[in-house]
């Protein structure tokens, strides 16, 4: 006998509060002592610990250089500057990502060409990306979205053919792999957030990694005035040493660096625990109609890193056309609060990318420095997958620890809703025209 759905007055599948299985990051005495050491030495604004963190991070990442930032947004900003982006240049970026992947391109006088995403990986679709290339394209921003590796083989092939720089935004996928090689080592440079909501969580912080000395030095020159000195070898840059070329001050707070050094030691092992838990969860749900996990399983050594944030594809046709709105409402009623439809809204639909004149050019910033007559915004029409992303995916629990009984309880909620879908059809209000949010961040 199937038990009655909680939304229709039945018992909840998840009764007790299981906050401990979601609590992240893991903070031990080692983190606390590292933080206290910074405070006791009044070393919050220094760079000694940061430089150690960078050396350890570069070793772990497998790149020649790592440069720490006060957040991921600034690391991405510096990566774009590092690639030489300037007035009138275009950078191709998937429309479905967090705004920080790309919005700061405007401050370089550059603009954004949006590409569509692949419906399975939810990362940039290489074919759509290629269609966006013009003679003004300088770079491509690849986002390993929701921990899924982007399809780097065709992306790099297209980029090299057109001599474009590739920047990887690894904010969702630190330590993840694509075909056995670490994310963040495919493009010319990678940048990532290490803020507390991410799987690699150290406080506010970001990291830029690269094998390219030129990009590294430009990134220093951009926002690290205190390191823009005789350590810089580039003759052109040297002339301006002492002041940050971008006019930004981007160094990492050393409380974050200290936490980062400790977190790095345990990160891979802790991510393996997350993957074990998530694999078990999806294994329990493998034959359940209406949903399948957003994940990579190519048998070639790709993985879901620390699985920031688990999502499922929703297949309403397997559930009699039940709306994702009603489906997720029923799952939440079973005791799983964070099961919601949609992800980041497609950026091309926001007025900042359409009408907003941010810098007083007298025209929208998106086209303020265009070199062509053709309006770059016109191509946004051609993004069908991004346009409807809100109705085809929903968020799932992000288990940090392998506790089979608890994971089974959560899985049983999804199974129960799927098995009883017919009872939900009669009161189904359908989906509203837009589902999604501009950001996920919930303040504590
Ligand atoms: C979080 C995030 C960023 C920005 O990082 P912050 O540390 O918050 O500045 C950039 N890109 C993506 C995809 C992100 O999720």
C-alpha cells in the first residue's frame, strides 16, 4: 500500500530534522587555530599566508601559478583583463550562469555574446558557442555549471581554430575532472569562487590559476598593487609598477587564506564522501519516473567534483504532464524544503544586458562600445534551451556525509511523489511564466 502524500494530508517521508548531513564546510580545531593565529599576529591584511596558500593551491591544481583574490567575482574580472579584454571586445558566455561569470566585462569596455546551454550538461553548447563568434570575439567564458564539467574537447578545438582565449569559471566545480584531467587546466586561465556557499568554502575568497606567465602578471598588475613590483618581469607592465592598472584592490583577507590552507588538505577526501553519498541517493532513484540526475558518467574519468548544487532533470511527460511547480511543492511537503524548480535565470533576459546604461554612454552598456552596426542583443533570441531552463530542472538534497538511512529517507520522498503523481494532476495549477532566481544565496 502506498502511503498518502503529505501535501494531501498523509505522513511526511522526512520527519526529523537532519541538518547535520547538510552542514558545510567542515570546521575543526585546525581551522579555528589557523584563524586565531592570523588574528593574534594582526596579519589580516598581509600576504604571507596568502602566498603559502597560493603555492599549495597551484600544486593541487596542477598549474604554474595561483593568485588569490578577495572573491570569485574579482578573480574572474582579473582573468578577463589578463586575457587582454578591452574596449569593443566580445566574450562568449552561456546565458545560464551566475552574473559574476561575466558582468564585470562591461567595466573593461567589453561586451557579452550569450550562447545557449546543452540540455543535458547545462553547460555551454559548443555549437551555439561557435555561432556567436565574430571578428570582435576575444575570449570564451566556460562555466562548469552546477559541478558538471563542460565539454572541453570541442570547446578547445573551436577556440584554438579561431585563436580565442578560454577562461574557465570553476566556481561550481573546484577539483572536478573532465576525462581524467582537472577542471581549470584546459583553458588559458581559470578563476573560481571559494565563498562559503561553494563546495570549496573558505569564507569570501577567489582564486585565479594559469600556466601563462603573461596572464598571471597582468592579473597582478590589475588589482594587486602591493605585489606589482620588481617581481613582475614583463617589460611593458614594469613601467607602471606600484599602482594597480585596473584601480582595484583585490587581495584576499588572510583569515580566508588561513582557512583555505586547512580546507585544501582535506578537500579531495571530503568531496569523495559527497560523491559517494550523492551516487547512493541517485542509485536509489534510478528507475523512478519523472526525474534523472544532472551528472556526468562517461566512464572516462569525468566527475561531479563536490557536487555544487545537485539538480535533477524533470520529465513531466512521464508523469502525465504534471507541472514541475506542483511536483516540487509535493516534495517539499514531504519534508524536503530546498527542492525547488529552476536555477539562475538566463542572463540575457535581465535589463542590465538589454536597456541599462550603466556608465552614461547615452546608450545601453551592452552595445556602448560595439564596433559593428549589428546589435549583439539580436542574437539572444536564439537561446531556446536557456529560455525554458526553469521548467525542466529542480534542485535535490546536497548530502555531505554518507549516512545511508538518512539518504534513504530523502529518496523515499521523491519516489512517493512520483508513484502518486496522478493524485496531484487534478489540483495542478501549472507553471507560472517564469521560474528561477538571479542568485541562490541565502544569508545566515
Ligand atoms: C559564486 C560564483 C561566482 C562569484 O564568486 P564570488 O566569490 O561570490 O564573488 C562566479 N561564478 C559563478 C558561476 C558562481 O557561482
